[in-house]
């Protein structure tokens, strides 16, 4: 089995496993009314979504939104303790990058954590080893993460669990931005991989 085939098989296994866990656990990711658009609600670059942030990536480097100008961006909100939606989405994005081949090298894929207390750069670095190395994890202080979520009209809320732990409800879907940082649309977790690839190909060609 070639390395590429092996990677696709492993990422596919992650997606299937996480979908099973999510279905059996009944875990859902919530969206607050008036916050980020549901996937598929927007398809043009006119929505006022996106803005400056200052966060730390999974290698410990300070990164700002302006650092990602010049190439298209696919941005996702999540957290490393997420049992289903987050690893499923990251697995699907890894498969998508693999399918795009060299064309996908221009796509910057970002994960902004909604759980800064637990998601240190070190934790993100270890977590992202399971996915495509092109994916960049971002975290920061509570205030910095709040500012980033607010800039992108995204929703997050800490939800206490019975055992004293907590989970994080947050906006789902992947936000797409063009080379100038303008909002371009979304990838819906319910869309087929072919539809998602076509959207990204149009973004890369724009």
C-alpha cells in the first residue's frame, strides 16, 4: 500500500469512527441565533465575516489574520476534546487536501480552538499529528479567542457536564475566504465530498 493510500485509509477510518461515536452519543454542535451563518446560507464574498486576531499556532508562533493574506483560507472552529464533529471535519479536510494534490498547496487550513484552557499549543501540536500537516491550529487566552470568535461571527459556549468536566458548543461548518481575506462561503458537513471539492476548486481559481 502506497503512503498516499495509507493516509487516505487512516483519515477515512477517523471519519467513520467519529460519525459512529457522534451518532451513538447524540452529541450536537449548536449555533446561536444571529451568529455565524449555517453552512450553505452564503455563497458570495459580501458577508461581513472575518477580522483581525492575534493567536498562537500549534508550533508556538504568534499569528495574526493578516499573516494569511495572499492565499485562500479554509477556517474551522473546534476543540481537541470534541468527540465527533471536529475530528470528522479535520479528517474530511485532510482527504480533500490529498485529493486536490499540488493544487491544494495554496489552501491555508486553520483550526481555531474554542477551548483555550485545555488547548495549549503543545496539545494542538500533538492532536494535529493525526491529520494533514498543512492544517494549522490556533489558540490563545480567553480574551484573544473571544475576539477571534467575535470577528468571525462564530458562537461558542462552555457546557458543564455531570462529572465536573465541560464540553464546548460552537459554530460548525468550514468558513472559506479568498486571497484578500473576504468571506467566500462555507463547506457544509452534510455536503458530499464532490460538492466540497468543487467549492474549494472555485475558490482556488478565483
